[in-house]
């Protein structure tokens, strides 16, 4: 497309790559640029030595998986947020605000308590995440009048979210305090500190399954954002489209929640920022949201793991940035929400 | 090509809003639906467009039942120009027009260069080349109405349903939109529209239907259907109809409300 802002997209991709590379240099274990480059080249070319250097171990077992997971989770949250905002025609929604994250958390907590394998935990998170969004949408559809539908949907999401979070608390209260409870609590804080290379593998498949339909349907999401009746009259099967988009986004949310816990607000903040840069067209907005979301969470995680001696939970930082942004949106939503 | 509904009863859930509506639109003609607020015009349109399932009765195009058609199939025959709305995202004018191509695209494809060329040509034909790159949210109401009509053109449907195309427009834009609607019919489109102005029906309709309390009370040529009696019955306002000749020599009919506008001290 002539109008596609390729320049901006390329720039965003370059920024992400550069941020990822610089993040490799950061951490408790001090590493110089040459050490990192050396470890990278010997790691990727297949080492001739039997014993890996300490630098290699830190790089490949700790930093690289963490950087990849942070990027994926940020990208997934931002892309889902962009998708949610379009299909619900609502500037103030994101997967966490509509209860998807809380729903998925319940699935994960349940899975941990029952001793599910990771894949089972992810499936449980997907099912309960979808259930939570479904309930939110059903409640707001019944309550909303034309004028206040935007806020009614947000409020319904908060209600559903708090219900599912109380289920999580219920599970914590009955979970084995010596093995399961610490696992649930630690994971709930929203942290990437325990990430291993196995997590990368677990994240890749659901991310791909989730993002491919969104990419294929990104033009139709434009049309759907005009409103249901117009989209129907233009030949779009709105029910099916909305279902596919919600399912794909929620799958990505469930996968990231099961690896990193609840990392709030990314899905709200990043799509707005991306829209400022590339406009509302999903053909450009979706890639931009992915790239900015990845970069953003990577940066936040860099701060989380290197700002203080003990790690700051990731979710804490994203809330500190996201919540004020939400207030800013509240202030301007009446005037139109495109900037 | 002819869109017909026969004994159509439609409404929400089990509550019927219109009863036994029978109406037809053929390509090449403009049909105007007149009726007071709440008479069921919008519900009838929503049912014709397939947003609502008919409660009873039939909707056909050239005799074929369209209530089971798929969305794209329907969209290739009937286009819709909705009542002017508050736009949500600042899409470019060209992108909004291009959305009219949706029914011609595969389920997983974005518009191609070909679709962009069609849309671009339509924008130029409509005299809006200067608006092509502008955000749809930042153009005037009249321009927005023209963008929606242009979008319907690239949809390449031969029937057009328009919900109050002159609502919220100033006098100049009302006249320009009405004359554009006439041109569409001359180019072979069939237009079914609602309006709140009987004068507009006189200006651009070939046929007219009057709707009252969910029923179509009369259909026919505007001069036969829009009478002093029917307007009194429809709107509860005594009205006289006058015959005029405008500066171009066209014969016109004009409704004038018979009310005393002088404020007596």
C-alpha cells in the first residue's frame, strides 16, 4: 500500500532490535560489549569447547530468554489491546480492563493448584480468560445505552475482573501453603525473574496461533471499527469476525499471563501511542503496536531488574505508568479519542 | 433488478414494529419513504438490510429470497448509506471509501492496488480529489455524506438504501445531495431513502410510500400520494400544496404549512 508508513515501521523494528541488544549488556553479572559479542558468536556458531564460559551461561540461560519473553509478552499485550479497542469500538478497553487477564489468572492459579503441566495451565488460562471476556461483554450489552456504553463496558470489566481475582484469592486460601501458595503468589506479582528458556518455547506457539489471524483480518478490523451495522452492510460477518479476534487476542493474553503473571495497562497505553505514530489503520497499527509493545516491556523489565538491588515486580512498574495514562484518557474521551 | 418486500412484519424480539409492509424498488428509480418519527421506517430498513430477521413475510431480489444470503452476497447487491454518525477513528477519506470494497475481497485479504485504483477514481468522480488524504473526522457533514455515498459506489451494488441522507445538512448540501441522488438513479441505481421533508420527496422521488404507525398507508407517484389530507393525517399539521415553476422552468410542488406565524401582541 502506498499509504503504509513503512519508514516508521522499519524504524520501530530497528529500535526494538537495538533495545534488545542493549538489554543483553544489563544485569547483576557485569559484562562488557566484547564479552557479550564473544559469547554470542561462540554460542551461535556452536562452541568448540566443552565448558561454557560464565558469560555464555548468563547470556543464554538467563538474559536472552528473559529478553525474548519480555518482548513477546509486551508485543502480545499491546496487539491484543489494539484489537480489543477496535472490535469493541472503545478507547478505554484492554485485556486487563475487560477481565481477560483476571480470568486467565484464575485459570493459571487453578492449574497450579491442581498440579497441571504447563500446557494444561495455558489451556485453563485461555478458557477462563475467554469466559471472563464473554461475561463482561454480555453484561455490558445488556446494560449499555448508546451514550454511556464506553464506560459501562469498562465498569463491567472491573466487576468481572474483581470476581475472578477473588476466585484467585479463594484458591490461594486453600492451596498448599508450602508448595503451591508461594508458586501462585510469586507468579501473580507479574515478574519475569524466573523465566527460563523452556518458557520461550511455551510462549511461541500460542503467540503465533494468536497473531496470525489478527494479521490476516487486520483490514476487516478497520471496517468493524465503524460500527456493527455499517460493517454488516459492507459485507462483513461481524459476529464471526469478533469471535475470531477475541479468541486470538485472549489466547495471546492467556499465554503471557501463564508465563509472566498479570502485567497490567500495557494493552491500554501502547495502542494509543501507536495510533499517534501511524494512524488508526490496522494494516499499520497492528505491526506498530507489536513493535512498540515489545520495546516498552523490554525497557520496563530492564528497569525492574537493574534499578535496585532487589527486583521490582514488573506489574508494579507498568501500573505506575499506565494508571495515570488511564486518567488522562478519561479526561479526554468526551472530546473524541483519536489522538 | 427489483428489491421487494411482501407482507413484511418486523421488529425486535417478539415486539412487532411494522406490520404487513409491501414495497418495491427497481433499479433506475428513487423511492422515498415518508413517515413521522417512530413510524417504523428505520426498523423496516434494518430488516431489508438483514440486520434484523423478518418476523413474517418475504424479502426478495428478482424473486430470490435474500434472507438466507451471506453477508458479502447481500452487500454486492444492496449498499447502505447510514444516517450521519459520529466517526470514531480518523481514517483517511480514501480508506473509508475503500472499505466499500470489503464485499469483493477474500475473507483474509486486504485491498489490492486494483481496489485502491477503483476507490481513487470514485473519489475523483465525486469531485473530492482534494479530500483524498484528509481524515474523515475532520471534513464537513456534507462532505462526509458524499464520502459515504462514494463508498456505496465502489461497493458496486445496484440498490442503495439511505437513511435520512439530508439529515443534519445545511440547505446547500441538502440540495446537492438530493441532486446527486437523482443522478444515481439516472445512472441506473435503485435508491430507497427516508426523509422528513415532503418537499424533498417532490424534488427527487419517482415514487413515494407513506408510513404511519408501522403500516405503509399508501404508495405511488409523489403527486398522487403526498396530498393535503395525507400530510394532515401523517404529521397532524394542516398543509397546503402549491404548484410552482422555478427559474429553470421545472414544474414543482411545494408544501406550505397552514399555520399562523404572525405573533399577535
